[in-house]
C-alpha cells in the first residue's frame, strides 16, 4: 500500500529523529521550560524578525487552535471562520466546548474574504447576539489554496476596521511558503496577524507545533490556558529539540526543504493528471491535490493506494485528496501516475 492519505502518516524525518536520539539521555526541566525550547523560540524570533514575539511549544494543531481562541475571547465573543475551516469542521466542537461559537462564512476558493467578515459582522446586533472578536484562517486552506500578500493584507485591514484579531493556522505552512504561486513571506505573516503557528506535525516532526503570539492580549497567562486545556506536555523539550532540527539554517533549513520537496512531488502529480485531461476540485498549488476521478477508477486505485475520498460520488465522479509528505518518493509518485494512466 502506497500512502497519499496525509503528510503525517510516517514518523519523523531522519534528521529530526537523530536530534531526538542525540538528546535522549539529557536531563532538563519539564513543560517546555528548557534550553532546547528556549533556543527554538529564539530561532523562530530571528526567522520572523520579531524579537517581541512570544513562542509556545504546543503538542498539536487542535490544541493550538482551541487554546488560542479560548485565551483571546471573552465569554460572550465568537470567532469568524470559513465554513470549511479546520477549527469549525474538523475539531469535534473543541472551540464550542470552551463556550465560544464559531461563526461561519462561505469561503471563496477555500478562503475567508473581507466581504465574508462584513456579512458576519452584519449579523451581530447587540448584547443578545455573540460578538465577533477574531478571524481564523489557515495557510494553506483546507483545499490547499493560499492567501496572497494582498489578500491577507485586506483581511488585516478589515479586522482593524472592526477591531478584530487575526489568527492563522499554519499546520502546513512550509508547503504554503514554498509553493510556486506564493508571494507571502513568514515576515509578512508575523506582521499581519495577532498569532499564528508553525506546523511541525505535518512537516517532518513526530508531533508538535510552534505557536507564535504577537498580541500581548492573547498571551496574558497563556501557559495557564495551555495547562487548563490539557495541552501542556510534561516532556516539552521533545518539541523544542525537533524545531531546533527543523529550523537550523533559517530559510535554508530542513523545514523549508521539506516544504519544497512536498510541493515538487505534488506538482508532478498535478501536471501528469492535467495532461490526462483530469479536472480538479479547487486550485491548490501546494502539497494537497484534489483530482476528480471516475468512481470506478477510485475504487481500483484504493486497492494499492491509501487516500481520502474528499466528497461523495456525483454523476459517477468522486473528488479525492492526494497529499504528499516528507517521505513521498519519486517511485511513489510514478507508481500512482502510471496506475491512473492505466485506468483512465
């Protein structure tokens, strides 16, 4: 079975595993208060050009999202997100469990738009309705599309107009930053958002994300919030060690190398399927590819390849999601392309 199901189906990149093994017998304090987490945080501050940032080593993406939103919002406030947004659609009511509503808007190519924010704000009336206080976006989106610098800047302007915070989910940030159509840098993200995270789980780490908070309001007693939400890892240094390995070298680091490799493999699949006349669900330029295939082809592919059926069958066609990861090989990609050519 060849895996195109997700970008975290394998373990850690060998260089990350080597770093974990090399530090395995060290003794450090717990709960991400140690020299490795501190060094990783300083590396991140240097990469984003924000020495004033607060960096927290988090165990996973959902704890990042739920904890940030719960820390930022007053009890009567709500977060605006695309209806397809991860914090609404794939986190099992985690945000709502903290007492906050997710106010959803219809996305455009997977993205929240300024018009969507206007619509959400138009529904807020007075003390009888939840008050929007934050906008949630992800880069890339759930369908692999990316916000341009102009688009994220427009969201920032709209948030400023209404006094909203802007939070960016960066689970697959490496793929977004290194795809061919991207013009948004990590410096831009650090200067346009109130908080964002650098995803490790989907970029060569065993687990862990690095949360970057730029707005002191969100950071107030944030470690208390991490503990309260059950996201504080006793062996927190394990996250710091992994980010040291991933980010050593800044823009030339393993982190960005993995992103480029994932996109290269996805581009090969996308190009080959385009050449076969296959249409796609959305316009993803990153490591998620969404071809729309005949149902009989999908069922045959599933004998040898593991991937998502992204939506239900309609008129004999099924949109699927193919995701490349740090360990996706040329041979994996060639086997997939060859099999699809045989079946089409």
